[in-house]
C-alpha cells in the first residue's frame, strides 16, 4: 500500500469519527452536564402557644381559646410559652383569666394572663372602667350562701324611718350587679353544713361605687339573687301598697299582736 492511499484512508477515519461525535452531540448523548445543587438550610422550629381568637381582659382562659403554632426557634422570645415547657395545657390554664388584650395569632406569655391565686387576679376579672367594692353581709342577707361569683344580684338597703312606732323601709339601691367574689366558709353542724358569710365583692361603676358606700352608712345591705339570664332592670313592686311611707315599702314592727298607733291608718 502506497503512501497516498494510507493518507486518504486516515483522513476518512478521522472524518468518520468527527461525524459520529457531531451527531451524538446533536442527539443529546454524551456525558451529562453537571448541575449545581443549592442545599436549603435546616430551620429548627418549636411549637408556641398563641391566641386562636381575640381575647379581652377579664375573660376566663381555657384550651379552646388558644392553639399551638410552629415558629422558627430563632424568632421565639424567652417569654413565650412553648410546648416543650408546657406539655399539659389543660393544667396550665386551669383557673386563669386574661389580663391584657390579645389579637388572634398573638403568642401568650405569663404577663398576658393571671392565675386565680395570684395577687392580680381580682384586677384581671374586672371589666374596663369598673371597680371592685366589698360590702359586709351575713348568711341571711346573702341569700343563704347560694350566691356565687359571676352571679347577678340586686342590692337592697334596710333603714329605720320611725321610732314610735318602730317602722322600717327596704329600698332597692342597685339592680343587675355582677358578683366578683364571696367570702364565705362552711362549718359542720351535726349532720349539715352551715354557711358563714362575711363579705361580698361587687363589680361597680365609679358612680355605683359611691352610691353603695353612701348606702352602707344608711343601714344594713342585703343581696337578692337574680334568675340566670334575667336582663330586666325593673325593681320589684312593694309588697305592702297600703303603707303610708313615701314609696309604700315600709314595714311596721308589731309586738304581742297589737298594731301600734298610726300604722296603716289604724289606732290601738
């Protein structure tokens, strides 16, 4: 084989290899191109206790009003309540009251609510603009011990309007008042428990507070328990409409069955 023929054959082989490579590149063959992969950083999260609805001061707090929400650990404040620190939510919220207003989704912190045995519990149960005023009561003047916190009551005052004969008048001072607390204990007397009531704490506006303080100087105060859901503001009618007292609600003390002179227009 002579030299020119070998050169032609070599050029043909080179051309064939080049053609194969060109066709392979066009058809997508060959070694795949390496693609750069960006690794997403791992975010550490924790569950944070947040309000599931708007909360107002004085509301009793329970598990239906809050929820656990996933937060980045780097964004969690040291005052937030986390699931790791509070696994038993029911026990943590038992006997608590909202202390500061919160919007839905806002994280809870110990400063936002107060427990019943804490010093700020009474202030937290008050509605905005209201005051807590305590009055002395007895078991008899406190509906026999059946009045409980959050009940609604009417406040009555008894005053003496005459010495001879001894006559008294009872008038309604305030109606539909919310009871905040009752200071009463129970004593075992033979086979039954006896209620010993001392004071009742009422939720009053500033004007109502002044009325109650003034009424305490006028005579003993009593509480009349209202029916659940009773929204009526009207005071009950006087039982004795024939009495000659200004409002028809006077009571005359009768001794030994003898009606004193001047009582109900009668004489002895």
